[in-house]
C-alpha cells in the first residue's frame, strides 16, 4: 500500500518547470518544508476531492478484524533505499499492512522529510509503528523524536531492538542502510515487532519521558 509524499524538493522541481499549482491526492502527506517553500515561490498546493477520506479517530478499526496485522509505515532516504525495498517485501511476507512513504529511487533527497512522514503517521495513529532507514539511522531518530508522542530508537542488533520495545515502548525503529546487512536488518525488525512493552518498573520512567516532552510542547 503506497502513500504519496510531497516534499520541498518536489516543490522546487515544480518551480523549475514554472508550474504555479501542484495537485495532490487527498491522502498525500505534505511536509512543513514543502508548504513553506510553496509559499515562498507562490505555488498553490491543491488536493483532489474525489478520494475517500479516512477518519483518523477511527483508524484502529483498520486492524480490528480477527487476525488482522498492524499497519507499518516505512520510508528511507537515498542512503537507505536499497535496504528499504527488501524490508518492505519482508514485512509484507510477514502479513503486515505496509505503507511505503518513499523515497522511490537513489536520487539524493533529504532524510528529515521522510523521517517526519513516518513519525507523523505513527503520532496520528494512522500507523501502529514506523520504520525509517537512512545511511546510519542516527539522523532519522533525531528527526522522529521531535514529533509529539514518538519514541524512536536507532537499533543495530537484536538486543537493542528488544530493549527499545520492552523497556522504552519504542514506536519508531531507525536503521542504517550502510551499516547493517539485509539479514541482520530482518532479524532486528522481527524481534522489534514481536517484542511487547513490559510496563511495570519501566512505566514510571516512561512517564517521566512524557512529562519532559509536555514541558517543551509549544501551545
């Protein structure tokens, strides 16, 4: 299941073509940078009105059918594109509903756009969890953790993947497309998706994390 993404680079390319309007589908994710750049360049972003709109308040119903699997949002920048393509197929083989947010080739692009898209879907509960892949995985974790409600963990082995879920209830996993191989990445993902949050003694620490986040939220 593919979901389109409008990035700042897409707006810049439209400007080079001298387009003054960009028409996107109703469900296209538009990054803040894309909106800002469009405003600067005098380009109007317009949504089509024929698509079915999903009410995010009822999104959990997507996974409410007996035996239904979670919806997983996945994305990458150019450094993680190759690994993302293989992991998307792997997730599908496990029975997950996969939403691919791009990128769609190895042309240079900006990781914040795609990490933001993954984190945004998880934050809005239109995806249960998210996976983002860049060259090292570190930068995307930094981006995703700026989003309210996101606990992104950059994992490099099964132990860190298990701990991030069991102790920290991580809801976004970031991986390094140039630091780990596909088989290790599959093992990390499998452990990360199969491990549940333990709660108990970890909850008071998670509560403190949430409290710190709320303290710095803009109103």
